[in-house]
């Protein structure tokens, strides 16, 4: 594929990303902010060579301030170049640089800014990393699989729970409680066990009410828990999840958790 077609497919590519990139029979150059190819006029002469693709990747990684140490880093670069966040200036990288545009309507700007400032190496997993049926289901219901919102501490403000990629080292769920100025945050659970190629975890709002709990270490009748505020449910895609789901909730100002029946 030549550089001009690549720019149509990956809208985040900039002309300067092609500096030093070679085609099969010529070189790319940038003049006055525009991309040019100088070489043979044959139709396939501008197709990038293997070394040309390597140079393009290096240029993009440098501009996006992403260190390429694994296949996941390459996937992040590709995902970023597929969206509208690739040209963010230094200092606005982080969450926005790796966040799919689809999430922007589910997570407010002030929360984005809070995460960028306090968790600069964390990101929301890109859409391609989710089980497609799960992602499409949530899109159809006008929500997003890794983001839920409700009043989780009964103070009348909208709070958020977000499933995030913790410094590219595993999945974690963060709770963001709104206050007058911004948010306070807390990790609910991290290093989620996940040994399948696509993410199948689901966050759900558990409405206030009385629920039966599950304790696999105890025999006898089930206990109950009453949620006065909305809780955060964490489980696997329902077709693949058998049993209950972990629920995190706030009672008397204290964060608690339990396992409840579906």
C-alpha cells in the first residue's frame, strides 16, 4: 500500500510521519506541509517497502511518545492513527491518545482531564480488544462496556466506574467519585484474570435494593445485603459467565464488596 492510500485509511497519519520513508522505486518527502513521492511513475512504485513501514512506525511512535516494546504497543499506535487523536500536542497524550472516539460521549471532559493528570499511563482499552458481540451489544443499547455512571455514594452527583488498562500490564476497574472541584479516585479491583484474546468483562450498575449474596466458603442459607446507593457490578459476558457477579458498593462512607446472585 502506498503512503497516499495509507493516509486515507489511517486518518491520524501526518505528512511528516513519512520523512525518510522509502517506496519500492522512490522516496517520500514533505514540502510546505504536503506529502510528495519522487521516483518511478509506475503504479506500484510508491508502495512502501518493509524498511519503509519500519521507518513509518518509528516516526509515528516518536511523535505519539509511545515506546514500542511489544505487539500491544504497535496495536495502540495503529488504533490511535485510526481515530482523531493522533495529532494531540505533547502533554495531552495519555488517555486521549489511546481512547477510541466512541468513548468520548460516555466520559465527560473533566474526567478525561483528571485521568490524564493523575493516571497518565493508563488507558481505556480500544474497541478492537473487546469481544465484538459484547461491544456491539452495548453500542446498540447506547452505552459502553467499560464505562458506567450513577450516584454511587448517594450525594446527588454523577460518579463513574471505568475498566482501564493499567500501564499496559493488566486490567483494573477504577471508581471516580465526583466532588465540587473534580473527582476522587480509588482502584476497585486490579489484575483481573483474563486469559482469552478478547476482553469479555462487563461493568453494570446494580440498583439500590436487597440482594442475596454468595459465599462459596460457607454452608447454609444465603445472607442478604441491602444497597442504599447504586453499586458497581463486575462480571464476564453473560453467555460465558456462570454464577454471580462481584459488586462494590459504599455503605456509611466505606467501600465494601460482596458476590451476589445473578
